[in-house]
C-alpha cells in the first residue's frame, strides 16, 4: 500500500492592507522616504504570514503574497482620470 501525504500551499497575490496601500501612495508622492516604506512592508508582510500560519490549518508553504509587485492598473487608471475604488476591477 502506498502512503500519500497531502500538503496545502497558498500561492499568488494577496490584497494589500490599507496601511500598506497608503504608505505606497505617500512614498510615491514623496511624503515618506524609502526606509519608512520598507518598515511598513516588513510589518505588513509579517502580519500576513502570521495570519496564514496561525489561523489557517495545515499550511505547508506560502508565497509572500506578491506584496512588492507593482500594480500596473492603478497608475494607468489615475492617468486616465478613472476612480479606483476597491479590488474588483474586471
């Protein structure tokens, strides 16, 4: 008889917190420096990973939520004069 172990992973992009989104916006408008933004990234990523491993059972691996990937749609929407409100875009 063959024994099989099933393991769960969480992979892909996760929504950024409002605190992180606000910090990114403040950085882009030169209201905070890169070190302040990095601190928010670190805290937010730690919060996300702690949540994943504490509250979701049997997680074997997780990605970093792709927090540092640039969002191409918000700058484009802003340039076009569109209002971005929430995560539903498509």
